[in-house]
C-alpha cells in the first residue's frame, strides 16, 4: 500500500507544498520577482533590460521506518469475539476490522510525526524522535542568528500578558519584507503556538464592543482566526514540542509566511514506500511495518517572519 495518502490528508497539504517524487535529493529553483522590464522601442534590435535571478535550494529525503506489533491476547481481552477469525486462525487479525483500526492508528501517528518533524526536526539532536530531518525552527533559528529574516522577540519563558497577542501579530505584520507585503493576505498565514493564539483571542474578547455579531464571532472562534485578513492558525502541539525538544517552557512561537513556502518531500514511486501487515505465528504477534522517504525544507527566506 503506497503511503502517498498520508501526506495528502488533513492539514498537511494546507501547510506545506508536497513534492511527491524526490529520491534522495532534488534541487528547488525559484525565479525572483522582476520589475522595471519595460522599455521604449526605438529601433531594430534587442537591448536586454532586466535579468532573471534564480534561487536554488536542495531538499533531501531520508529513509524512515515504522515497525509496531500488537499481541493477540490483548486484542482478545478487548475485542468482540464475533469479529475475530475462528479455529487455529483466531490469533490472526489480518483481514478483520481490528487490523483496519490498527492500520488507521499507524497512519494517524505517521501524519502527526510528519508535522512534528517538519517544524521541530533537528538532525543534531540525540533524540531519535526528531533527528530524522531538520525542521522549520532549526532553519529559522539559523536565519535569525544571521539576520537574514525579520524577527520579533516574544519574551518566551515568561507568561503572556494582556495585549501581547495582538502586539506580537502586529509586530510581525509590520516587519514583513517588501516581498512578503506584496503577497495578497489570502495567500499568507500565521502559524502560532497555542498560548499565543489564546492570548490573541483573549485580547479580542477584552476589547470587544457590545455587538451581537462581534460576540458571535468570538464564541465561534471566527474573529480569533484572522489578523488583518490573514489566517491565524493555532498549532496545538507546538507548546509541548518546544518544551520537549527545545527545553523552553512558555515558548511563544509564531511564523508568518506564504501558504506554499514550506515543502515536504517524499518519493511515491519508490518500491520501499510500502505498508506491510502480517501475522507471525511463532510470536503470536500481529505486525505492521512501513518504510518511506521523507524530507523537509523551505523555499525563500524573503517570505518568512519569525517570532519566538
């Protein structure tokens, strides 16, 4: 079973461009925005005006794997007897509703890990859960250290106070590069940690006017989901990931970027991209194993504003 659906379900294609045919390494070339190319036509012949500049980055994929087992005795204690096979095959869950549930849970776990690695992966980490690839925050910390992208200090480590939610988003908005300012709001997105999102909504609530429509928007989360017509999306796991992998409590992290500036790569044509399910009679374990290629990178730093 090819694993391509894992990358194209739920939030993954909403946050990342997916490159489905990357075997080991692929170069990503992007043409810069051009201007002042028009000139007066005064005579025969061509006189070049303007130059196409290409930005080139590489995205690499590494082979990753999943291997999980499930003991039949546990399934027997929890399962409805009528849904199991009979006779000598009773321990074999393949082809039953329970194996479908196990496969679905494995796929959900893979999708969650893919998003975690895309943001918090770090090849230098000793933690085997994140050292499979470098994620967006590794790139951001390096870009900020080199003063290559705009940066907003959110005073991470200390709790947010009234007004901080709006102030941080406003500072990010005002510090956009000229290239990012030129992008339509609908094509941009704020990705923010949970506490920053909650503080932003709280700031809106405390500053609300006595309007039924306004109050309804707040109750339904509508008003808290946009800032100056740019979507503000809460990243529910960032708070815990920052604590687990960066050692930062109260990490108020946010990214303002375009919707297609971050890239996940895999190779759907690779014969290694398979999910295998089988029952091992010797160990009486139902086993699920998969391997696939995975990598992450971004396109242009001109389309990035970071806050942390």
